[in-house]
C-alpha cells in the first residue's frame, strides 16, 4: 500500500489533492450545456449552472472574462471553456469559465416558446376571452397541495382581509408524474360546482430544470401540456393562477382570467394583489 493510500486526509487536504488531480487530467475543457440559475450580482461576476437531461455542473465566469463575452440568459445553450476545479468552501465541482459561445437555443426554452406561439395563435391568451375578477366573490375554490405552505399562506391572507369568505380546498398533487391528472381532476370537480364563482390554482416556485424534468411539475410546466392548457381555457368558472415565488411568465397564468403573478411576489400575495379577498 502506498504512502498516499495510507494517509488520512483532512477535508481541506483532500479537496486540495483532488483539485490537483483534476488540473492534471483536465487542465482545460469545453462543455456544452444549457444555462440555468444564472445570477449576475453587482460584483460583475456571473454564476450559473450548465445542465443536460441528467446532470448539472456549477460554473463561474469572473468579470474580467465576461466583460468581453456575449450576454447569456437562462435557457441558452452554450459551449463554455475553462478550468474545472473544486470550490473548496463547499466541496463543489465547478468550471471557471474563460470563454463562451452560443451553441443554439436551449431545448427546454425552444419547446416552451414553440408552445407559447401555438397557444397564442389558438387564441388562448386573448384578453377578450377573460372575465373580470369579482370584487366580492361568494365562495372561492383553491386547487393546490393540502400539505404545502401555499394553502396556509392563502388562508392567512384571507382570514385577515375577508374572514367571512368561504374557501374550499380541492387537494391536488402539484409535482411529480401524476400531477397533470391530479390537477385536471381537481379543476373539473371545482368547475362543476354551482356555488363557486372563482377558482385559484396555486403553488410555490422551483428552478427551471426542476419544472422541466418533472421534479416539480406545476401549472407553469403542466400548462406546456396542451391537454392541461385546454382544460384551463375550458373552465366555465372564472379562473386565476398564483404560481411561483416571484413573477413568472407561464402558460397557466397567461391563459387564466387574472394574472396575479404579474403583481405579486408569492402565491399568498395573490389574495392581496387582486380584489379577491
């Protein structure tokens, strides 16, 4: 057994040795992937991840390098060249990018935009199809998870703003492979009630790849499914959406009668941003 194999490393020592080995094997590398979770803080550095269908890799491009680089955004497919290394404070593998070039539009973003255009041409987003949100609804249906924080937030805001307003919960899965069927069934059930004059579909947020890969299937990416899109526009009862933890452009919100996500930073705030509660 060699001295290296017998040695007991500290965390810092092992990270340092691993960094050396990576540098020896891959002094530089070019990686093709889709940009996600892009952050551009005031320091001028770019922090993002490169992903494909199965994995993702953290990346950083410092200001001294990106000042000459083309602008990038989430969904762009790029080729990033640089040095792989271990970010020792977290023990994360990352690539320090020195050069990037476009590799074409990312597949997820491409699918999203194609379907957006298809639904737009079909008239699903036309303002003339939408109904005004009632100032004083008599009963409101909430379609969301019964165990998530969203229903608690909506109930809290409703209790403060309109304690006498009845809220009816129609529990639904909002992530996972069965979420499409679960949401559609809950919407159909709520839409069949004659005593409801407003339906809210709600859930919290998630990263783009979580939505797209099915880890957090929500109305944002469920609405990319034309079946769910048709369900949304076929509802007879006034329908609005409260999706994600920040303003998010999505098919569900675009097809809904009200756009609370354009005005509120969280699902619970949809009760405040709109004259619903």
